[in-house]
C-alpha cells in the first residue's frame, strides 16, 4: 500500500491558480463596493462644497444690498425692492452652483428660503437633493437589510438631501 507522506498536501501549480481565482472572486465585490462608495462620497462632497460656496456668495451679496435698500440697517424683504433683492440673490446662488457643479444638477427657486433673523441678520437655507450616480441602488441595498430610506423632499433611495444654511449680519 502506498503511504501518503508530506508531499501529498503540497500545492501544485494548477491548484494554486484555482485558489487565487477563488480568492479574487470573493474579494472583488468588496473592492468594487469600496471604489464605488468612494466615488459617490467624493461627488457628493464636491457638490456640498459648491453649494456652501454659492450660498456664501449669495448671502454676502444680499447682506450688502439689503442695507443699501433700507438705509437703516434693518432687514426688510417686503415690497418690490425686497422681492427684487431675493430674485437677484436666487439667480446668483443658482448661477454659482451651476458654474462650479455638475451640468446635470438643477437648483430651483423653491429650494431656496430667505428669512430675517432679528433686525440685522439674514438667513438663507437651501434644500438640495443630490442625485446618486448609481440611481436607485441605495434603496435596493437598504431593502436588503430590512431598512427603508425615506428622505423628505428627495426621491427615496436615489437622492441624498443636503440642507445648507448660511447666516450673515447685514453690513
């Protein structure tokens, strides 16, 4: 009878090639998931940064214009002048956001909210729904774990809401 010695368990070249293929098949989905996650996160972070910059520029403009319109340092958005100031600021925020962000992304007038904070501060809030590159993939992944994602103003699972607020003192 032939005895099985130490050489029985030694890997042959064809067996180690099969091991490498199995290991690659096991690890590739994880590497792909991490890569796609990094791309999604960096895209969303870039858009959030662009939105912050656009709001900062718009509210700085509004704080300078508002005090020149009223003349007494009190914020007042009522009347024709106030509505014109808000419309100009909305246009400025939208133009800056579109110029620095993705071409396919839209920011509507209804997403921008203006308010006076006391007599000498202006608050601008923008609610923006960032579209995911993979579309509805987030809802299918969350459904796999038994949780359902439901964002208030955004399409469930295919958009992530950003709520950005800026407050400036009227100059």
